[in-house]
């Protein structure tokens, strides 16, 4: 059972407030809007046959463009967290859940949860759609595409996402609304922040339910472990499996 007692995460003082979270989310909305524009530009360039090198090296273009958009998002989160955590409130990154207590246990738990979520969701999708649960496609990609996507999409971006949603936003929502509603609100924000990547039909029928379930799982995992390393690991495993299978 989740304990609704009002406490601070990891026994560190949570000095940032709902006003700080609101500012962070407001900035995130602007960043996501700009990323949507960048995505539209990228799609236009992909279908432009006049650009020879794009037509000749589509994997390279997609890799560079994806890396650019992800780098933009990552820079925003890093600057935001640095400003509030280090500059404004003079806190350690431990206040975001970067603690080494039971690190190995939390990493292993993240691996188990990430794998379990992926298998269950993929199995459910397979039963509904009739599509095979395992469809490896990484052999079709160029090695540099795999390296870049693996590095940016999983390691850096996932760490930034979990630091922002679970480490920065969730403690405030938890202390204000309680554990259950705190996880719910954080998961809803996480889910809506991902919708811009897909077309409308795919978003509402496939992406949003998947994002919401994974967000709930990562939130519960963070609540139970008090370590952001656990949801980061689960998120990494989920993304890795989703990319290669």
C-alpha cells in the first residue's frame, strides 16, 4: 500500500514549490511547441527530393535531426534543474533522488519492472492488433543511427525526463495532493508531454495509454525506492526494448 503521509522524498528538504513547477511546465510547453515545429520541418525535408544527401542518407538525416531535437529538450531540463536546485535553493542533486543507497537493488528492480511493463504492454497490443509481439528491426538500421539514438534517446533523455517528472515535479505534487493523486498528476503531465510526436489517431489509441501506464509504473517505482535511479533504469530498458523489438 502507498503511504499518504506527507513526507519529503529521500528525507531531504523539498524547498521548491508548486509555483516553481508551474514555471518549469510552462517552459516545457514552449519547448515542446518548438520541437513540434522542428519535427514538421524535418518531415518536409524528408520528402524533399531536391536535397540529394537526405535522399541518399535518410538514416543519417533522421539520426542528426532526432539528436538535435532531443538535445534541445535535454538542454532545457538541465538548465531548469540547475537553476532551481543548485542556484536558487542551493541543494544537491540528491534532492532529486540521485542517491546511492541500495543502488544495485534499485537498478535490478528497474530492469525487472521495465522489462515486465514492456512485455505486458506489447502482449496486450499484440492480442488487440494481431501483430507479432516480437519484430526485430535493428538490423535494418545503420550502426551510427543505432549509436546516436541509443545514446540520446535512452541515456541522456531518459535521465532528464525522470529527473524532471519524478525527481522535480512529483515531490511537490505528492506533498500537496498525497501519493496517489501526486503520481496521477505527474503521470498525466508526462503523458500529455509525449503526444506531440505522433499523429492524432496513433496518439490517442496507442501512444497515450502506453505512456500513461508506463508513467504510473515509474511513479510508483520512485515512491517505493525513493531513488530516481530505479525509474531511470526501468525507462531505459523499456525504451531499449521498444526500439530494437
